[in-house]
């Protein structure tokens, strides 16, 4: 179901091999592979796994690559482990069934297009640790109603909330 490659501190999950299996809708990523921790989900590892509705990521994971879950259109829930410090570009782009995202304390950066086109996304909870949000990170989310931006200096790139008509002025923490 998974392919792994060794990295400096454990293993990277490089590919989810059951992408086309409609019978598999929920997966739990193992925390250990061949006696070593699974520390990373590689770029595009779950790209277009269209039947997945939930993924459980172990706390051993500290890095999630670009486009790791992009196009997982049925994904409804995802946990981001507390050891992750960055949401890479397009990580959850086009996960059109996600409704709520809570990003854990410790995440400092959200890459461009990270949550772009998550059509059912309504609520985003950001941590106090956030310092940078890339271009169009939350764009094209027509149902986004609420996002809390901590009341502190944050580097915000352009068009963060483009095509988010329900968001309006309801950005908690900003005046």
C-alpha cells in the first residue's frame, strides 16, 4: 500500500500505491518502517488518491512534501502532526471535501496554493507560530467563512483569499 525510501533520520513515504482502489477510503500511515521512524511524506505521495476520505498521519512525521495530498477530492479529514513546521506548496490543493483545517502550533510557514480549491472548506484555525503565508494559499474556496490570523506581524503574500466570497471581513484577529 505504501512505498518508502530511506532518509537521513528514518524513512520517507514516497508513494501511496492504492490510489485507484475504491475499496480503500481510509488509511493510517505507519509510524515505523523496518524499525526506523517514518519522518516524511514525500512530494506527490498521495496525489490524486481520489477515493480517500481520511488519512491518519503519525506524530513521527515532521515533513509533508509539496502536493502530497493534492487532488484528493474526497478527503474530509486530515491531522497534521505537531512536529510539522511547514505546509509545503499545494500540499492540500483541490481537496474539495475538506471542511475544516486546524494547523498545529509550531507550523511557521504555509506555502503558495497550499489549500487552494478546497471547495467545501469553511473554517481554518491558524497557530500563533505562523509567520508566513504564501500566495493564493487559501484562494478559490467559495465556502470559506472564517480564518483566524494571529494579531502579530505575519508575512502575507498576494491573493491569499482570492475568490473566497463568503469570507468578507470575517478574518479573526485582524482589524
